[in-house]
């Protein structure tokens, strides 16, 4: 079983440090309300201006925060400390929060960026150093704003979005749930769980029409990983109805890694993310199934195969390097099924 070790952590941290402060190239999620809004990313986002796009910068910082907590001895930790001390100031957080007040920012980064910002807050809350606690306190106004957006949006969101890209509602709920549980926010936790059950609780016999060229998430496995976190002891029964032939390794497409044909193409590079996120989901699924379950060993084997296919490619080309370490980290930190 592939594990997270110090050399891997150092490689991921070096990659993230190389892009969270790199402003260009940049693909902004930005609506111009007038000529005054024709400005660059740093003008609106003094923290999350790098990494090609806002959400990638957020989960780049999550990667750095997580690795620094787990491996404070890694050579990059000192650089992370210096960069975070500059980035997570009260003034910078307020500028990021104020951006949400713009008339056209209602749908800004919904729901993928919302969820990753909450994941970053949850991670900073786990830090026991004074610096980490300071960053966590500073970020709270922004994470509170995004938590409020979930509270406002989910009650009016009638249907899930079943895709393998940024619009996936299963992915967003899964990450937001980590935040809500970590914060002991019982109301938000209940809202997220109730919505997951309403959207996905009756799903049966998933056909898994995947992969597609744009996906970095498996719609089927992402839904299953969410329901694992939501259902607890009831997950195994739900999963057997959802993927009733998984014990025979079917649908085959869920067990076989994909192969990107050109990692310099940003969309095709998504497929490395698909491998890594599938590994995360398979490990989580295996952890919730009892020993002897027909799917358990198949899931662990599939996770290892997907990791082996894409872990060597987390770094090497900017189109993947600006975000893939976060997905590799999700897989490597997935629940232990041992």
C-alpha cells in the first residue's frame, strides 16, 4: 500500500510553493460589473491569486498547511511559514471576503471553491502551533461567509449535479462535511447529510458511464465516498444496491486507471486527477466494508493501481502540477482499511 512519506511530502510542498504565488497564467472566475473591474487576479484576491485559478490556489494552500502539520521537519516548512504569514493577514482575508459582496459574485466558485475553502479552514483549525492558530483565526471571516453560502444555497438546490468536474455536488458536500464535523457545527452537518440522502439515498444500480475526457472525479465513486461519510454503519447496504456487481469487478471502467494522452493539455491532464481521486474514493469505500466483503480487496487493489498510474506525474508539467498534489494527498490520507 502506497503511503505518504517525507520525500513525497517534500516534493508536493515544493510544487505547491512554486504555484500558490505565481499569478500568471491565470483563468479568473470573474464577471466585470463595469470598466473598474478590468483588473488582474491579485487586485481582487491578495491571498488566492496564484495557481492558474482561485480554487487551485485554495487547495494548494490546503496542501501546504496539511504537509506542514504532518511533516514540520521537511525542508520546505520554513518557506511555508514565511509565505503563509504574509498571505493570511486580516487585511488580505477581508479583501477576499469583500469580493463576495459584488453583485455578480453570487455564483463565484460554486460549489467547488466553496468546499475547498472550508477544507482549508478545517485543516488550519487542526494546527497546534501559534502560527497555525493565527492563520486559522484570520481566515474565519471568509470561511464563515462560504459556510453561509452553503446554508443559503442547499435548501433551494433541488437536484444534484452528477458530473466529474468542478460542478460535482457530491464532491462539494463531501469536503464541506469535513469542515462541519471538525467545527462541531451540528446544523450545517445535518443540512449536508440530509441533502446527500435526498439527492443520492435512493440511487440504485449505477451504470457508471465514465470516464469522459474532461473528468477529474468519478461521478459514481465520488457519490459513494460521500455516502460512506454520511451513512456510517448503513453504508455497506447502500453500496451493495448502488454498485451491485462491484464484487465481480464491474463496471470494469471503475477499476481500471485511465491514461492521459497529453499532460501539457490542461483538460487532458484532468485524467491524472481522475486516477488520484478514484484512489481516494476506493480507499474510503474499502475502509467502510467489513473484512471478507467481496469488494474490499478489489477496492484496495484498484486504489493502488490508480495511484501507481498517476502519482509519478503529480509534478513535471504546470498544467497538472498546479493542482494534482492536493488530489494525491486526499488519496494518501484516506481512511486506513488495514
